[in-house]
């Protein structure tokens, strides 16, 4: 550890994360002295013009709370910002960081908030400057940047602004207060309803966004279960033309009566049809738009099955390595100030992109942008920095490649697809259609083909008046499909459509629903507990889970961010609605407890029961927690009759029953969640896939 330099009258720069602090230090000067105190790195910089001291937070160092120790107490309206170690005993390292920042602030004469330029970053910096540094925020400066490249960081510090994020700070503080009042009070009521009723443990919660999101899932499940499927029939013909065979479909996509379908078969099979009409349409497919947060999360889920929170976490890692721009944004537009050619030339140094970038560099670069914009940050794009790319892990490489290829595709030409439809007439009474498509110019698809399926259906070169033979007719019974369940990508899309939550919080809300055991599975299905929570809240205080109420609040918070509305108006509404909901639920506390207790018991039992024992074929496999050893494992309920089946489980993290079995060995698969890590695990420790991986 180096000695602390004798510094006074310097600019103290507060960063959100240690990686960002390091990059800012490297950008501001070559003469950087680093000391480490209690595991925290502090950077001292002297350049020709001024002196800087740079330190970092760990995200939020302060959170909303109150001094009442009893978590069963509600309502809670006396809020204050407290160091996180006063709220969460697992945040003990926050105390040391705050003390170090307090000490550094004593000799500083200027302060800069260099946390991420968004609602959360502005709130983090505001609270640190207000409580740890004890300075008036109106006298501090704000650094605005969207990448951690040296050039942009230097520009940001040459153009520091005063109160440029005033709206972001107001919106951030207000959002925290609104969500805390709504979530803490209603969640405590749910837990209090259980206090006089024996139950098997577990945590209940709801919130301003969490409740309506769970209601989407429950409503969809009710729609699925109440769906009455109806049969219909389709007719397809094997058509022979000029020694070529191709399938045609009857012009009515759904034939509602079997008798009619069989009559079509009888009247058309082995008959000659005449090509009556040929329709040929050229369709131009525009390039995709640049990624914003939601688009990236949906595409990463579609292609890699990355959960929204995992995608955001990986993107954050890439941003901190200066490989991509800031990943929390609504924008589908590139900044006008960046040098597209410079980024392309840097990317061309990577073999994987050499061919594509050379094609684009030979043309004028004009991006195809979307309509969505964000005043804080542009879209997500590669910065052109390539140092450290070889050290990326497998997931980081996948997401980086997706972002790069999307970036390349937006500069490419439109793709051109030709659609053909051939109409065949049989006796002037029946009509059949043959649909084909082919790409006559791939354009941007050439740059994104790794993630785009350009399927073609070739058909013969028919001419009007040609005769064809309908060799065989196949009649097939089908059933109308039920609405699909949400997956993490489609649920995220639904939340965006309904304006629930923010680009930064939606993924966290979805994760919380899994943690609370309200939902299970990749194809998201509500548990008995998830059903009951919505049914109970709907019965006793329906506005709690109202999409309209939540959407209205989101619009007000957005207006605060744009300084078009004052926080007091939103807080007044929140106090009113929260107080009303508290009274409604409190009047029915005992009924709520009985309803939720039974649902929790059923859900716990369902989660612990994994399926039939593969050894004895009689008992059920269940997750067992040994009270003496505090260990957990899988055992068979048939153990008293001699079944000795035992399978180990990870001792840390949340175990979730997926309801699925391993495609290799057929044994149950559980999902393990430990912090931000999430993976599926076959419980068979002798599974061939595990043996292969060990080798």
C-alpha cells in the first residue's frame, strides 16, 4: 500500500463502481498515484491544471429506512435516508466506504458526481455528496458520459455541468420513496397476516410494479385454463408439375366441419387443376434498429435464453471494460458525435468482423435508427475498444458478438424478398394456393445472419394456364391453440407496453417473482401461492394491483425527470393510495392469513416434490432439509420400505423445481439461484453429461 499524498484543495470525484473510477483516473492524467485503504482503491492525480482524487461507491451506500427495529410494525411513513449497513446487516462494508469518503471530502474544494448518468446513478451520487461529503448538491458538478473510453471521459470532464441532472435526482428520490412506501407497508401487512397462524416459513411481498406484473401472469393462466379448444381441419395437396412435386394448401385455412374436408378430398384428388393467377411481390426488409435495453434483453433471451437480469449484468460488465456504451437506455438512436468509421476500423482488427467491416467501410455509413429516444443516453453500441476482448468469458463473448453484429447490420442495405403465390383452380369450384419466398438480395441479413433465419421456399416457374395434377389430398385434424404462457422475454415486452417499471428495474421484478415462489418455469406459470396472492389482493384492495394506477404513477415520475411535474404531487397521491390500501387489508387481516397460509403450504410441497423415484419406481423424490446437519439433499419417500436413494444438492442458493427432466438420463432438473448466478442442474450425479464434463 502506498502512502497517501499530501493533497489539499482538490476535486473529489465520486464514481459508482471501482472499474469506472480506474478508467476515469487513467483518462484524467498520466501521473496517477494509487493507494488502497481497507480494500478500497483511491486515485490521486496531478495534471497541469488541477488535482483530482477519485473514489468509488458500491452502488447505493444509502437507502430508505426508519429507526423502528420491529419489522412487523406498519404503517411506516416516517422515512429517512440511512447508511445501508444500518438497514442490512450484510452491508457492513458500506460503513468503511462512507468513512473514507467523509475523510476525503474534508480537504476537497470541488465535488463531481461521476456516477452513471441515469436516475439511479444521479440518486447514488446525490446522497453521497449530501450525507457523506456534507455539501449542497447545487454547488457540485456533474459528469455526463455514455462510454468509458478515454476520449469521451476527457470530453466529459472538460464540459462538467452544474445541476444538469436536477430532474433525474428529483425523479430518483421520488421513485425510491413511492416504491418504499408502497412495498414496505403492503408487504408487512401480508407477512403480519401470518403471524398468528402456523406456517412453513417463506417471505411474502408485493409492490407497485410487482403486483400488476404478477396479475398479468395469473390472468394469462386463467385464460389458458378456461380456453375451450375447438377442432378444425386443413387440406393439403401433393401437386405434380413438370416432373416436380410440391405441396399446395386449400384456400380456406380452417375447415370447420370434417364432412366438408372429406368432400374436398373426394372432389379434388387425382383431378387436374389450372394455374389461374400468379402473384409476385417484392418486399423490402429494412435493417433492424440499434439496441436499447429492452430490445437487447428480448433478443438475448430469444437467441441465448439469457434471462433479462443476466443480460443486463453481462452488458454492465462489457460497459465497465469500455467495450460497449451504457446499457441502461430507452434510445434506439446513435449519438451524432461518434465516428462510425473509426469504430468500424477498430472492429476490423478482430478477424470475426474483418470481412463485414471492410464491405461497410467502402460505403457511406448511414444508420437505420428507431423512433425511441432517451435524453440521458444513446442506444447500445460497441465503442471500438478491443483491448481485453480475448479475456472475455463465454457469455460475455456471445453478448458482445450480438451487439457488434447488430451495430454492423444497421448500416447495411435493405434486404429484398420476393413472395410468390400461385392460385390453382379445380373445376371453377375449388382453389388451392402455393406460397413461396426467396431472398433476391440479402443486404443487412448478411451481417446478422448468425441470428436471423432467412428461410426460403422455392417453387417451380409456373405460367398462367399451366395444368397440374393433384396427386393426393391429405386431410388433417387440428385444434385451435391456447394463448401461450409468458416467457421472460415476452413478459418483459408486456411490461414495456404497459409502462410498468423502468429499463433498469423490470428484470429485477421478474426475478423477485421467482424468488417469492409466485411463479415457476421458463414458460412462466403461477404457483398456488401466486394465484392466491392476486386473488386475495383483488378481493380486499383491488387498486393495489391496478395497471392503470401504476402506469399513471410512471408517467408522473417521467414528468418529474423532465421537470414538468413536482415530486410533492406524486407523493401526496402515494400517501393517499397507500393509506387506503393499508386500511382495506388491515380490516381483513385474519382472512388474508388463512388464505395465504394454505397456498404457501401447497406451493412449498409442490416445489419440494421432484417426481417419481427412478430407483424404486414407487416413492416420490423430495428435497429434504436435515435439521441436525443443516444440509439439504434429495431423498425418496419410500425410504422406510428400503429405498436408499439419495442425491446431493448445492448447499447455497435457492432451489426451484422446474418440473422438467434431463433429456439425457430422464432424472429431475432443478434450478439453482445463488445471487446473480442461475443455472439448471440434473440431480443425477452419475448423469452421462456430468461424467463427460468431468473428463
